[in-house]
C-alpha cells in the first residue's frame, strides 16, 4: 500500500499523520513524503469523522492504518477503522523502537507518527490475522478469568495478613493451601480471632466446618481443630477481638467464596466453547494438561491452520530467540523476544510446569529433556538456567502440539 495512516495512540487522545511511500532515489528523507502533517485528535465519533474526511480523497485499499499496541487504548480505534473497511495493522512497540533507535529521552508524538510510518514502509509491519468473533470472545473470556485469579490471589494474601494479626495459628496448622478450603473458611468465619478459638466449643466449630465442607470428614476436622486450639494457646497476636479488622475478615471470606464460584463458572463456559476444537483435543492428549488449561491455551492460540510451521507459532508466543551480533560472534541467540502473545506464553509455561509435575515411568520425554538442559556438563547435561530449560520445554511443547493438531485435522477430513 502506498499510504500509511500512522497513529501514535494515547489514552483518549492520539496523534495521526498520513505518509506516502516514495522512491528513495528522489532524495526524500526516509523514502516517504508527509501528506497530512501530524495532528492530535480525541477518541470521539466527531474527530474520527474528521480524519475520514481528510483521507477520503485517497483510495481506501491503498491506505494502511498502522498503530502501536498500547494495552487496551488502541482497541477502540482499531475496531472503528476496521468497521469502515480499512486495513488495520497493530504493531508491537518493540519493532518500531528497534527500527529507529534514538538517544532522545523525551516523548515526541509527532516524531513517533513518522517513526511508525517509516517502520511500515520498511516492511516490518505485517498484516495480522483477524480473529473470528467466536475466537475473540474465547480469548477475552480467558483473560477475564486470568484477571479474576489475580484478584483472588490478592484477596487470599490480604486474608493471610489479617489472620497473622488476629490468629496466626491458622496458617501454621492448615498451611497455605488448606487455609482456603470451604470448611476452613467456615471455621475462620466462626472464629476470626484467637480469643474466639479458645472460647468456642469443639462441636460448635465442627458443625460450622461440616456445614460448609463434607460431614464424613468430621473426625478429620476434629483432629485439625484440636491441633489449632493447641497451637493457638502459645501464639502471640497483635489485634484485639473488637478490632475492625476482625469484621473485615468476614467480608474477605465472602469475596473469596464468591470470586471462586464465579471463576469456576467461567472456566466451565470456556471449556464448553473450546472442547470441540482440534486445538483443545490436541492439548488434552498431553499428560498433565487438563480441560481448563487446554481451553486457555487453545483460546489464546486461535486457529492453528494459519501457521505454516511450528516456528511461526513459537514466534507468535514470543518464545523465539533474539539475535545478538558483535565483532567476535555473529548471529548468536540471545534472550527470547517476548514480542508475541504474553497470555499464551504464560499458559504454555504453566502447562510445562504441570507436565513436569505429573511424570510417568513410560512417559518422561519432557522430564528427561528438562533435566538434560539443566544437568551438569560433566555428566552429559548442558548446565543451563531453569528459565532457559523451561523455554526450551515450551518450544518443544509447541512443536508437539502443532503436529498433534495436524494429525487430528487430517482425521477430521
């Protein structure tokens, strides 16, 4: 395309400019000509119409709208231009920053517009695959679940901190995992303070735990409560029983239980959306990858048929190595680029961790591969760092996932 409508995106206010590609032999700097000088505009329908009128004289099929990915701020603009028939390219800021490195420390929006257009005309901004509505909805649902899990982790940490002030014996007896089971949370609600643990009757506490948990575990709950009471007798605490924090514990427990139920419901919805896809079935075939984890990865990966080889999927996840060049060593591999889908990269890492935690005697391919990367060179290993070994395992998982998907796709035909 001969024209580039470059947009430097901000929150609610951006800067745009229209550039034209010209022959560098004409002596024009950077091989592009400014057609519309950079201007600021608000993210409103009125300002968008003004931009459309300004570029209306140029053929729409010859105008590429190029903008940097800025988290969520670029999304309304990208959607609006696509709805009006423009080709929209969202580029990673690392690409434009790499193309034109600068010593300037201050931000200069007009200059950034030119930088984006220059990167496009150099051929470094490719047209991306546009997800279908179903794929986009699944990816958004996956990210909402991911965000909710982060909020849940914050709630749990806050509860642990409050309990350390009011009844530190809880974490000592029940640990970090059992502390957030329904039966334990019911006991905490009943006895949020050390004084209450000492004064409540054993049967009253067990009734509360059985009401939220499983009654058949009553004797197990009894043993745990007795250990709690014994530990509680010797532990120091910092807040009195009438502190507002004690009441706050009850609100936190309500929030934790409600959020856990909401996450469980959304995960079921995500699995139902993804379970019929070949990507999901291919992922579930790996030991250690369950339905929820497979649904997250398949939702973020999208349609694998758009990748001609697994290396392209590796690049999409941002797990391809960068290149380092110097006078003594040319084209050596550096750290991973991280230019791809960070959500997919995270779930692949979680998947590898899960696979390594569920080894089987006759299926130790990933475990042996990880140990080879980490092992001592004197014993045949490669002595790499843990994160290097994990990245190698992620790439191995992507390759196997890709070819298993192809096998399923052939069977379906």
